[in-house]
């Protein structure tokens, strides 16, 4: 049931009571102020007073952001031996001279035959790229949390309504109504799993190189040559046959190698928490109802109404004709004036007349 329906029932109940008993017994005057005959009163409702406050609410928690700095690599060169070099013996033949006599033409001698070295080709595993490392970032995971924030607590308020005229200009009925609390749902984002990083490594790389390696070094073997005689000019050895070892240098190749200069790392940055402001309405004074004196309907003549209309028009609240008729335009202007001046909204009250300078 709405407040307007409650008001209608209250008016009907009052009407039934006033028809069965006299007007004096229909009104409970225990809470009325002292009055003189001819004075009229109505109950004016003074609304509750509220204060607006603001509260700083956490919108998102502080978190951290991580930046992965990849590892740095540089290219270098390395000298790799691919061949030990070779060795061989070269025969230096003997030299002779002739002697004019019968001599041995050819003495018994030995022939030196070189035996070359033997080689074999082997393979060698050479490192061409060291293993690498890098950090892979796993982003933070978030979840949304909702909180129910109280904006306005539960309260009671007096609600006013009008009833039938009982000899006065206006009479009102007030009811105490419960106003439920008002809540607001605040959504915020929180960290469910912080940002992290894992290390990913790649294995080193190798290259297979063919290398010639000596199995047996070069040698010589002697073959005996028997002596020869002849009656001729004798040819004798001036310098015997010899051998000379000839070496070829080892062979090298330059290999390009990728080397680690600086390992991968991480840099963390703090993301501060964020807040937002929530406005709350708080009651600082309860509303109440109070009897206030008003101008009785029997006292409202045309001259008085015209004076009220002129005063309201001077105050820029009334814009109708000065005709002495207490119609809807006059009542609306009076209510607007009362609200603007902080007066109780209670028909044409004595306080309103005093404020207009008519009393």
C-alpha cells in the first residue's frame, strides 16, 4: 500500500469519526500548543536532515609488472686445427769423383729407400654455438570481486498528507514510514596469480670437421749394393747419399661461434593500487511533526488574500492576478516561498504571514 492510499484511508477514518461524535471530541489536543479561541493549527512535517560524505574505496589492488630482458649474444671466431701437417724424406743423391787409376769402380754400398708416412682421416666434433637461455614471461592472472557497500542505512521518516478541512484552512496527517537501506555493488579487480617467468634453454651446437692425422711417420730402409770393379778410371764417392726430412705445416680453419655476452634477466615494476570515491548519504537529524498555527479559513477574506498575493508577487513567487481568490496558483506560490525560506510547509501559517510582513 502506498503512502497516498494510507492517507486516503486515514481521511476516510477521520470523516467517519467526525460524523459520529462532536468536532471537539474528534481531535486529540493533548499535544497541541496553548491556543486562544479562534486560532487554528495544523501539523507540519519537518523532514529529516542528511549529510553527504565521500569514502575512498579500493578499486584495484597493487600488483607488479615484469619485463623480460633477453640474453645478449655476440659472434666470435675460433681457430680449429684441421690437419697436423705432413712429413716426408727426400733423397739427396751421392756425389762422386774420378781418380785416374785402376780402382774400385763402385764400392759396396747401401741404397736408402724412403718409406713415406701413412695417414688417416678422422672426424672431430667442434663447438660452434653455445647453449642459449631465455626467460618466458607468464602474465599475471586476475579475478573480479564484487563488494556490497552500504550507501544509505535503513531509517524511518514521517510522511505527510492532507485530510478534510475541520474548520481550519488545512489539516495534515503524518505516518512513520520505514525506508529500507540502500546498497551499491562495487566491482574491483584483484590479482589471482602474480606475474612469473620460466627459463627456457637451447642446447649447444656442434660441427663435425674432417682432420688428417698421421698414423706412422716416414722412415727409410737400406738396400745393399755390392761393390763393382773395373780397370777404368776410378770413380769414388765424394759425398754419400743422404735424406732430408721435409715437413708441411699444420692446417687450420677459422670457425664462427656465437657466444653469450649477457644472460637473460627480468625487471619488475610496481603497479600501484587504484581507488575511487563513493558518495554516501547519512541522516544527521530525524524528521518530526509539529503543530503550527495557521490562518483559519473563516479569517481568510478577500483583502487578506490580496495582501498575501501582493507580498508573494513582490518576492517573485506569485505570477497570477491580484484577485483575492485563494486558488491553486496562490497555494503553490505559498508552498514555494515556505520551502525557500525554510518555513514549515503548512498552508497559510502564521509564521509565513510574519515572514511576509503581514502580521
